[in-house]
C-alpha cells in the first residue's frame, strides 16, 4: 500500500512539473549580475534626493516595486549617497550603487574692477560652502589674494 501511495504521489509531482509555463525549482536571478544604470551627480536641494535607477535583465527593463525595491542612504546632504537595489519576485540579492550630491552653482550677479581690485557678488546658495572653490589669475608675476565675507562677497586684491 505504501509503495502504491508513493508511486501515485510521484506521478502527480511529475505531472505538475510538466505543465507548460511552470518551472519547478527555478533559481531567482541575482540583482548583482544585472545591468544597473549609473546615477548622475545630483544638485543639493536640502531635501532627500531619490533619483531613479534603471535595472535591465538583458534587453528587459525591470519594474521598480515588482522586480526590485529601492532604499536610499545619506541622500540629503552634500557628499556621497547610496541606493540599495533589492531583488523581488524572480530576482534575489541586492546591490548598492552610489551617487554624488554636489553644491548648487552660484551665478555671479555683479563684477566691479579697478586697477588694484576685482569684486565679485553673487546670491547666497543654500547648502553651499562659504568659500571660493577656485580662482585662476595669471598676469605676469602678480599675486591674487582672496577674502570673503558672509554676504557672498569676495574681494580679490592684486599685488605686484
């Protein structure tokens, strides 16, 4: 009786696995083996940034929420942020990719110059550092001295 019951059960399992479109024991694909788009630098806004990610399995573009989920880390302030992509459904595992949050660029509102001085003014950009990122001045052997006040005003004095 036990042998007959076991053979009947085995026949049922074989019949179920032979149904078209059903794959018994198919292994989920690892997210880390798929193509994940690079995230471009993001401008600082003061709010949490959540740029989209494109995940592809060959030519098939996967769907967020169906095939994978996203979780973000350190995505509010200037610096390096991350996105963790976690497989779901037919996909397993996770992969973390990074992106940069960069300061907004300041637009110069006015420039005044004299023989000895150049003054640049710009509107304050929230979240930006208080300083000049780079100044290049070449004219014979003159030296450029830089000072900045809190209103976003930079004075450049030219010394011979």
